[in-house]
């Protein structure tokens, strides 16, 4: 889990427990949404610009595809 997700765990876990689930489900939600949002982030500078620059691919060449995937995953979550 990324350290940026730790404060969200303190918010999400009480909400999930209040909905009738256990704390493990809250931790899973926190880890799942943190990793999913990082993996589908089309504006993350490391994932896109730096990694494509290191590999020799022009930066943001596939931004339309990444925008589609990001929208698809977020609509699936809703």
C-alpha cells in the first residue's frame, strides 16, 4: 500500500464498518482503489512522461487510450 493511502484508510475503514462489513474489507477497498487509481492514471508524470522518455517512446503518445481506460475503470467502479 502506498503511504499516501494511509490517511484514507482512517476515513474508509470506519465508513465500511458502519455499512456492516469488517475492517479487512475496508483495508481491501483502500488497497484496491489506491493501486487501481495509480495503474489507470493517465496524467501520472512517472508512469507516462518519465517512463516513456526512458524507453524512447515520445511522451503522451497514447494519452487517448489511457483516457479511455481511465474512464472505463472509473465507470466500472461507479
